[in-house]
C-alpha cells in the first residue's frame, strides 16, 4: 500500500516536472492567461459600448419614442446573438466574415466575444434603466431638460448602479466563454493547457492548473465587485 | 396667460378629459378639486405636456405648446412642477438636485447656481441640509427641496400635483406654508389638492372637476359656501364633514 502511494507520488512529481518545468512550459500558461485577459478585457469594453447603445434604442421604444429602423436592428441583433451558440458566432466571424482578411486572431476573438456579450449587456442595461422610477424621467423633463440630458444625468447613473452585480456576472461569464477561442487557434489559457496535455500525454495536471487559474481570476473579480458595491453603498442613503 | 381650448385626453377607450376650455391669468392661484379619477392630475400634467392631449390646444403666452414645432423643453423650463412623490434625484445631493437643471441648461454658471440654491434653501428653511442626500430627509423636507428645485429655474408658473398627499399629517403644514409664501410673492400657481382648508386660503379661484369636466368654478367663498351644482354639493359634503 505504502509502495503504491509512494509510486504514484513520484509519478506525480515527474509529471509535474514534465508538464511545467521542461521547456519552460509554465510560460505557455502565463502567455495563455495574458491572451485570455486581453480578449476578455477588449470584449467586455466592446460589449458595454454595444450594450449601452442597444439598450438606449430599446428603452426609447419603451418611452414611446420609437426609432423605426434602429430599433428593428437592435431587436434582430439581440435575437440572433442570444439564439445561437457563441462558438458558432466565433467560427462564422473568423471563417466567413474575415475569411480573406489577414487579421490578428486575438482581435477577431475580442470582436466576436464583444458582439456576443453586447446582447446580454444590452438586456442588463435595459432592465436597469426600466427599474429607475418613472417619476425620475418626469422630474427631469419637467425642469426643461431634454430626453437625452435626463437620460445621461439622471437615469443612467442610477441604472448603472443597479446593474453592477449583473454586469460583473456577465464579465465572469465572458471570461470563461473565451475558453472556446481555441477553436480558431487563439493561444488562450485553455488552449495552452491543452497543448501541454498533448505534448506530455498527462491530462490531469495541466487541465487542473488551467481550471485553478480561472477560479482564482473569478475569485478576484468577485472580491473586486464586493469592494465596489460597498463603496457605492456608502453614498447610497436610500 | 394659459389658454386651454377644447382639451380632450383619452387613455385608450377611457375619456379622462372632455372638451375642457379654461383661461388662467398671470398671478392667479387656481386650485383644482374633485373626486379621484376626475381628471384633475391629468389636466395639470397636460399643461406642461407630461401628458400629450388627444386633441385641443394649449397656448401659453401666445405660444401654442401642442404644436409639434414648439420647443417643449423651453416651455417646461419656465413652468415648475411639484409631484406627489417628490421625485428628487436620489444619487445627487440637495445642492446638486437644485443646481442640475440651471447649470445643464446654461442659464447660470456654477457659482450663480449655487448662490441661487442657497437663497432658495434659506427660503424653504433647509439651509442645513444642503449637502445631504434625499434619502436622509423626511417627506416634508423632500417636498420643500422639490419646490426649491423647481424655483431654481425661475419659472413663471408653478404646477403642484397633490403636493401633500404622500406626507405624514404633521409634515403637511411646513409644505403648505412654503406654498402660501410663494403665493404672496405673486407666482401663478395651479394646484391639485385634497386640503380644502388650504385651498380656500390660497386660491382666488377653485375649479371643481368630475368625470373629466370642469363642473363648476368660482371664488373659494362662492364654491365652498354656496355651490350651485348638485355634484359639487355631494362632493363637498363628503370631504368637508370629515
């Protein structure tokens, strides 16, 4: 019994050496993490911008100020994005839309995930804007502020605060979703772990390491959100 | 001067206002009374187009505000409104609540707006709350701030939509006092309220509305002491004996 444990422990040690130390393979994970964070950051930035614009178009509908063509585009966009898998969207954007264009795959991935996230962020913002009391818009308008100015100065600041937890949730989802970027051969974190597995034939340690790294990032993000929420609660006297 | 001609408002099938014509002269203090659902608030909200009339015209100082070409924001900036639920901006301090519109609309620079806010807060007796957030204020304080916020735009007319209806009884007085003071300064005021004693004290004319129409109107003495219409009498007997 003791011998078996000792044996498996020494295999583990050897595998660890092969997986991470030989060829400086740990650096693959570090580089992969860098790519994952880069894609996530760019995509979330793009997603928030698209999401905000789409949400504004959608709530203007709700406020009885219909913008005919734009609101149809917004509805179609959300429908298509939410109705199809992110991987398929990524593949279409890479192999169809950018088929004959030489472009950095990381950028393609960021664009695809940003477009994807935008639809979800749009719904988050829309719900957030509609959760602000109707009287706020009326009060702003009654003072002579335009619709846009009331939106910017009165409605959105309150809406964004309300949606912060949901936005962080979306960011976490997005981070993990980028794991499929390997489909277009982007060397992200998941891809790096998988490459090590293919090289050393040891699935356990590289994939465990990858999972652990995602977990730590998500934990950090959650911590950040709690901090931010507490910070905002301090100015919240409602 | 506000001239309302043949004003109609429908919510779907429901006729809320039926063919109302009325003139409000500068400096008048009009109080609108009537049972709930009679269209009082809707009528008031039509005056600054928070509700869009189904038909009819509203002319303010010879500008037809129901004309789509009219700059409604400009019209509204000269017409303050106070709401039943205060509608202060919870994410802004009292000072910022008051200065936001004058600064954003470039009527004043920041220091002018701040001076005006201080003056108004002094007037409504809430100078010490200048840096508070609305969430920390009582209902009566919130409503006085809301009045100050509307006054910061130097409006020609003030509309009050049941300004004391969501207040605890002990806070009603402080709000009414501010309104009385405003009235004595010559402000044109249109007030929807259930406070009959106050209505009598502040108004020069009372409109009694029922089922979307102005059933009867007159000076407070006329209307309260000698109502002509049966419906007016029935309403008053219910609210005055309480």
